[in-house]
C-alpha cells in the first residue's frame, strides 16, 4: 500500500513544476510574439515605401506583398485629396473581404487615424475570419508617403496569418507539456519504485517503443485514410482494386512456393548435419549459411550473370534465345537459395534437441528406421518445421531486393509499394500496400500458433541425452550427402561468378580480362562504403546494449504493461521493410523529430529493425541462468548496475556479441527500409550495387558486392573467434 503522503508530495511537486513550466512557456511565447510582430511591422513599413508612382500598378505591387511577407494579404486604400477620406480600396480579394467586415471597428479607425499622421500602427486585437481562414489574423496599417515623404498618398493595410509563428508556438507548447509529463513520470519512479534504475530503464524502453515503433506505424496507418487533409476511403479502394490484389496473390504465391521448397531443403541439410555421421559438418554449416550473411543483391546478380539474357550459361554455352530467368521461376530460385539457411538454422537446433531415447525405444520394439522417423522424429520436429516455414514465408513476402531486379513482368506487392512511393509520390498508397502485406503474414502466424497449441510435442526424460541415433540407412545417407554437396557446389559457383564478374570487361558481350572495374567501382562507391560501415558501426553497440537491457528487464522484472512493451519491441520483426521506411519518412519529416536526410534516422532504423532478434537471443540466454545467482549478489550488497556488469553481462556475453554481430551484418546488407531513408549526404552500399545492376554495369556491381561480402565475412569471422563454441551442447551420432 502506497502511503498517502507520497501521493500528496507528488501532487504538490507536480503542481509546482506545472506552474514554473507554464510561466516559462508564457514568457517565451510573449517574447517570440513581440519579436515577430516587430519584425513584420518593420517589413511592412519598408514595403509601403516601395509603392509605385503609377496608380495603375498598385494591383501588381500588392500581389508582391505575399511573396515578401509569407502568409500575408494586403490592400491599398487611396487618400482623397479633396475630403481627406480613405477611399477606393484595391488589392487581394481576401483582404478586401476582411476590410469590408472590420472597416468600421474602433481598431481600424484608430489605425487609419495613425496613418493619416504618417505613423504606422499595429492592430491591438486579433481578427477572426471564419469564411476564409482558420485561426486568428493580425492587422497592420502603414502610411504610403509621396516622393518627398512629406505628404500621404494612401494607406497599406496588411493582414498576416501566423503561419510559422503558430507552428513554433504549437511546438513549444507540446515540448512544455512533454516536459511536464516526463517530470511527473520520473518523479513518480523516484517516489514509488523500489529500484529506480530499473524504472528508468522501463521508461526508456517504452519511450523508444512509442517514439520509433508505434508512432511511425500509426502515422502510416493514418495516412492511408487521409487525402488532401480529408478523411477518405479512396486510398484503400484503390489498394483493394484488382490490379493490386493480383500483386498480393503474386507475393503470396511466391512466398508459399519459396517457403515450402526452402523448408524441405533446410530440413534435409539439418538432418544431414545433426542426425547422420557425415564428415565435414562444420564446413557444410559454414557454406550453407553464406547466403544469410551476404548482401541480398549478390545471388540475384550472380543468377543474372549466369542465366540472364546475356548470361554465360544461357547465351554463351547453350546458345538459348528464348530462355528468360526473369519472373516467378527466377525469383523462386534466388529466394530459395537465399532463405533456406533460415530454415536450416531453425531446424538444426530442433533436430539436435530431440531426445533420441524415444527413437531408441521405438527401434527396440522392431520399428524400422523410416517408420521411426515418420512416426516419431518428424512429428516431434513439426513445430520447428512450421516455424521455419513461417519465417521463410514472412521474409519472402517482405523481400524487396530480389524482385526489384528479377521480377520482370511478375508483380509482387513490395515492389508495387516502392513504385507507388518513388514513381508516383504517393506515400499513402505505398503505406496501404505495405500494410496489405501484413494480412497473409499475420494469418500464417496465427494459424501456426493455433495448430501448435492444439498438440503436445513435449518429451520428458530424466536427464539430457548426449547421443543421437542414426536414422538414415547407408543408401539414404549417400543420396542426402550427394544432394548437399551438389547444392553447396552450386552456391559456391554463384559466389565465384560474382568474383569473376569483377575481372570481366563487359559481361555478356566482352569477356576480356581487366582490372579497371576495381578502380572505377571503388572510386565511385567509396562514399557508400564509408557511410555504410560508419553507420553500421555506430548502430551495432547501441543495438546490442538496448537488446540486452530489454531482455534483462523482460525476463527478470514484473511491471504493468510488460506484455505491451514486449509486443511493441517485437513488432519490427513482422513488419515489412518497405512499411518501416515509409512510416519513418512520414513520422520524422516534421517537428519535433525532423530526422529525414540525417544519419540519425538510418542508425535508428538499423537498431529498431534488428532489435527483436537481439532481444530474443538475450531472453533465451537469460532464461538459462538461475536467478538465484543474481539474488545472492544483491543479498551481499551489490546494486543493480554491479550485478549486471559483474554477473549477468559475462554470462550473456556470447548472446551480446552475437546480437551485435547480427546487427552489423544486417545493417551492412539492408535494402528495403534504408532505400527510402538515404540522402545525398548519407548513402548505402546496397543501393549503389542496385543502381549499378539496374544500369547494366555488372562489373562495377560485382566489385562492390564482393567488397561487401568480404567486410561482412570479416565481421562474422571476428565474432566466431571471440565467441567460441564450448561444446556444452554437443551430441554424437551413433549407428
């Protein structure tokens, strides 16, 4: 039970801060308005002195006012030399309408009286014109003197709309309200939290999730219902038209085929490495994971070099004229090669963790190897198979790089969203198309969860087994080994083609050996290389620290909104990269977070996009650590930072370094979101590779792709050296 004294203290201190906050806001607004009015007053007075001598030019002169003073409307009132009255106003239609409404008010009469004596006058009251404006207007009266500045010719009446001034006032008001909210939250943590440091960590994580995940996505959703500032269903009507539904089906069809083939191949690779006694398992695993840690354009580029219209195999060796790799077939081939490692890595751990005592029991009861595999091993691996299928399906739907180069006339929704934004400048349409991609992803996710939850896949044993039973007979093992070797040989050949492309003068036309591509590509792509490495290096430690901190708080602490925070932090994993890029443009192209065009928005994108993977890695590691170790340290007087630094961090060091390495690799090879966020100041290497490939400069693209692969492999190799496999979970396969 929280003492009432603390609530009264929070209320009193909060009110005191609110009073101070309001006083600061009022003082700043008053000073800003005064300075703005003085500046406008001076500009209007000077403009009045530029009045033309010819009365016929007054209309043109008045029209120049809006260009000189932003958001202003004006009119000129002649002074009758006979009666001394102001007559015949001329100027902007809006200003004339306002003149007719307010010319008989006391403020206007006083303004004209001041002008009569050659004194400028600023209106003392704000005007409101519901017919033509929203908000308030300020009015200024300035004398228009003759050539000698001795006599009055007329009066210039100017109505100003507080445009930029109003934006500044809104921004300042929002910042003051935010300051008050932050103060109340922080002070509440100090008063009520047992562990203030953890409380601050939770607040920071919520702030990150709301500012860089929830807010951009809500902005993207909001824009799909707004056109020209008006709520409308027009964007969604267009999005759900036959044209885009065909593209949606194209994406789903591609995803289903790719996920199915990739899962089968990944399962075969995992079965060979984990459930057979084949040699060279480490080499197989390394080569099989190469497509994951290489740039997404690399395999597409290699396929084009070998099987494109001027490909080495299709044209030079086989002389095929009508063969085309572009379309569904080429996309399935490239995506399968690039994504089956996801299924392989997922299923390897699943097959490795199955307790083989159940299989041994079945074989002791005279069950054959195939029957044991079909009735025991495969059903137990089914949750992992479905998870692998879902991961590949999700990645295939969100894939942007491969269809951009290889789709041809085949329509997929991710590319349509990109064209909608870049080709038609329709951010709302692009956001709607990207949101449409979420429907099949979420459907597959909930279907998988429902199916898995209806069944039990748990095997209970007294202690973990260190031995796995060989389920493949010798002929099956030979066939599987041949399939794996041929597949890996093809993958190696693809990467070899990229390297070979660096030294060919003009692939498909002139295969003369040359080294000119290297110098030209590195000179033209040096900025992209430098920017990509710099931004990825900045994002890597930040992403690692945030991921581990989030994992520690979610695993070790209970607090209100824990489930909401976890869902928010995991959301970027399921959201297509195109949607993230569009959402960031919408959210951060205006105050208070004006980040578009800066390095910060790219770094934030790297961190947020890869945060779920690092966080899940940290959560898995922390759940293997007994909390009593940390509790013992706290009982001995260690505070939370000391416990984290001296106990938790060393124990989760492999997960921490793996998270950072993954972030670096994915940042270096990112395409879908970052292609919307690059600028002339900050470029990205994958976008440069794409531009070279699109312009048929395959030699230059090969050089940059090879450079990127070498950088990523170096980073991945360093990580493997730092985090060595201790062999604690190693199992042997016995026949």
